[in-house]
């Protein structure tokens, strides 16, 4: 009996050591290119950690806020920013838990990001600001606009998250998955399965881009690096994401917002016309347009078309 127990313990220990080794190697390989670290990066010392941001140009303030999916960062807007600097002071940041910002081991929520945007505009920008935001970050921008209307000018939403999905709250199943991902070794291994190169490339081909010929290797490598910076702490925002802790109901706030809002949809994004129509049902003043032959990231797939819409609206 003791011999069997000893063997079991040794096998378990060996397996854990092997998984830990795989985790270390995978993280190192994903971040070795150091693509996101440039001399243009600045850091805002927020109370929950350092927030990486960039500032370019002069004029009326314009803030870019990225999506909440694996590997998301301000990089998703890099094809737009330099073309808007003549008329705008353009700010782009990595949200806490993403990209080159700090990734503390905590639960990430929409309310947390609402506070981040509020504090960033007040402390760093200091003026009434227009915002361009993608996907699942739309709800906390809407909430910020509702609670701090004097800080927000115009809002551009690219492929906003559906109002139905926003209402999904943490359940026993999603909370269990969150706890699993947050465990020291096994959780990191699970996270790497969702954030490895094949998974990110699959997201680009199935979700982000309609025209696969427009997908560049550097896009995949930048997303891969953003998903693994700060070692294993990168998994905590993902754990909150899959645990549904980043969702919030914004129907009341959506009805009350009086700001100018433009919603841009990828023409090939699944159900996007229905999603935007649902937003317009609660706030008829919302304007909308669709970018032909694009899916979730038209700012990378068709940046010229997005720039045309931004210049007209802003």
C-alpha cells in the first residue's frame, strides 16, 4: 500500500513539474519578440496598477478602448491612430489585465473598468473626450457616459456586444471555470490552451476577419504576446471574462444617454444588424453604418473605411 501511494505521489509530482515546465516555455516563446514595448509607451499610476497608454497628435481628445477577448490590447487600433492626429489628441490604453498594463490577481468587472476610464479621463486627459470602443467593452463605456455625462463627448461603438449577452450573470458553472483557471499550475495550462497560437489564429479566421488574405502574421504575434505578458497573471482577466463577471445590464442607462452615438458593424458579423437594431430600440437617436466584407475587427481589416466614418462623425 505504501509503495503504491509513494508511486502515485511521485507520478503526480512529476506531472505537475512537467506541466509547470510547459507553462514556462510557452510563456517565454510567446513574449520573446517583445513587439509591444516601444518608446511611445507611457504609464498611468492607477490605484490598482500601472496602465500603459500612448498619446499622439493635438486637438480635441479621442480615446480608443479595445475589446475584452484573449490577446486584446490597444494594438487593435494601430492602423487608425496616426491618421487622426492632425485634428485630435489621440489616446489609446491597455485596460487593466490586458496588453502591457499590470495584471493583478483579482476579479475584473465592468464596474472596475468604468472607474478606470473615469479616472483616466480626469487625471490624464483632463478634458471632455470622445471614445471609440469595440465589442464587449461597450457596456462600461455606456455606463461611464451615463454616470459622468460631462466627461464624454461622442461615442463610436464597433461591433457592440449584444444586449442579451450583457445580461448573463455568473453561474455555478462559470464560477467553477473561473476558479479552475485561477489555480496556480493547472489553471495556467488551461489558459494556454485558449491563448496559444492555433487558438488565436483560429479567432482571426473565424471571428475577427472575413477576408483571410488580410490577416497578417504580425497581428497574430502581437495578440499572442499581449495574451502572455506579466507571466501567469495574464490568466486572471480571462478567468473573469469566462466567469461572466464583466457583464452588466445597461438598458436603463442606454435609454437615458443623450450623447451622439455611432455604431459601426462588420457587414459579415453574425447577427450584428439585429444587435444594433436592439440598441436603437432603446435609444432611437443612435446612428449606424456597416463596413462591407468585414467581421469583428474592421479597424484592422478595413481601416480606411473606418477612418472615413470616424472623420465624418467626429
